[in-house]
C-alpha cells in the first residue's frame, strides 16, 4: 500500500469534482480518480490499486434509509469491506454518515428540521484536540447527521446542533460531517441564489456566509493540508512497518 499513489473518490453528483481535499492530495503526488455510483459508475471489484478512499456528500441519498436508493446500500457494504480490509477512508458529510451506518451507527434528521448551511463552530473532544488545534469553524451543508456512533468509534469533535462532527474508526477511517472539501471561493451571492436549503430552519443568511468565507479560508486550507498529511502519512507508515 505504501507505494500506491491513486485515491478513489466516490462522488454522488458528476459535477462535484472541484474539491479542496483532492487538490491537496494532487499537490502531494496522488492521482484522484472520481467515480459516481448513483449515476451508473460501477464500484471497483478490488481496492488493491488504491492508496486511500474518499466518499463525499449527496443531495438525494439517505444513509439512515438505505432501502430508498439501492446504491446507498451497495456503498455501505463497499465501505465496510474496504475499511475492514485496512483501507484509509475519509467520509465527508454523507460519506461520514455512510461510514457510521456501515458499522452500526444511527443517522437521522433532527425532529425540528433544523439544517446547517454556512459556517458553524465545532468543539474538539479530548481525543480530537490535536487534530483541531487552531481551527474551530467549518462550512456545513446538511440536515441529517450521526446521532449514535458505532461502538468502536472515537468521537473527535461535536457540534451545538448535531452531536457528531468528526469521528474515527481504527487508525485510518475518518468521518467528517463538515465540508473541508468545499472551496470557499464558491460561497458567493450568485452561487447561493438558488440554494434550496435557504428556506430551512437554522441556516445562515447568504450575506453572513459570504462575509465569513474569507475569514475562515486560511484556517480551513491550513487544516486540510495538515489533515491530509496526517491521514495518508500515518497510513503509509503503518503499511511500511
């Protein structure tokens, strides 16, 4: 595994390929291969050619209701097999929910319909203090979340509205409810004009999101680089040991 330089990235919309985390990986010499299973791309038969795996968000799938979309159940099983085989994994937004569901966690919407869209503070747990040192706010876009973690998961950060913002299973599988992948240059009045989440309870105003994007850009970029270096770096060191 230590010599592989290709990362599988499962996306759930073929247009969602402009990604901060992918850019960081490429800058470190990795090739990022996008695959959109809901739109017909088959899941790999083997992960032997990949160094790591990322699963992103979705605007239609529900990790807590895999029967609604057959591809969700297939991805949950695929994720479970990959993580159990030791594949380094990063789940972002729905990708974190799929990781939790794959190992027995519970994914739900809040009964009051509250939605996070914008920049929200997260609070590191004692296990996550080093990971989140110097960074407290991230971009969010979700109305479902992990409410019960798998038994063996380690909570790394919590939120005020949703109890699980980051967790880890084993040494190499991470779930992040927030969006370090999202490029904040896309947080504009034009881009948000037709955002359907704006009508939901709990979202930040467009003006506030646009105002905060440059405030948090540097810290989120720095955190993303540090996270990727630790995530794939630890996995490569373990594989080489």
